[in-house]
C-alpha cells in the first residue's frame, strides 16, 4: 500500500542557467541508461539531445533521475511541467 502526496513546486531558472540545466539533465539521462524507441531488433537508443529538447524536459529528467528520492524509496507517479513565463526575480 502507498500513501499519495501531492507536492507543488515553483522553480525559477535564470536565462543564463538554462543551457547548463539542459546539459546536466542530458548527462543524468545518459547515466540512467537513456530510453529506446521500438522493440526487438528494430529498437534504437534515443539520444540525450533528442530526448531532452528544452528546460521543461530537463527539469522533469532531473526530478526523475534524483538518486536521493530513489534512495528514500520515493516513487514519482506523475509530473506536470508548464511552460516558463518571464518574471523578474526579487
């Protein structure tokens, strides 16, 4: 039996950091073994660059690939990421 918790996060990513976030997420994706498309002999590996196309994909990958959550036995059931909207950080 599981208990379900809903956690809402609002994350700020500076425009200067976006490319770094994407690169780190691509590294995490590759370290986790990536993903394949198709099955059997027609299966092919999906590259990190193809799988993580922007900041939204990167944030999701960083959450799913967080080893501390895995170590604690936390299973992510679903993730929703809306598009970024420009704001001025305080």
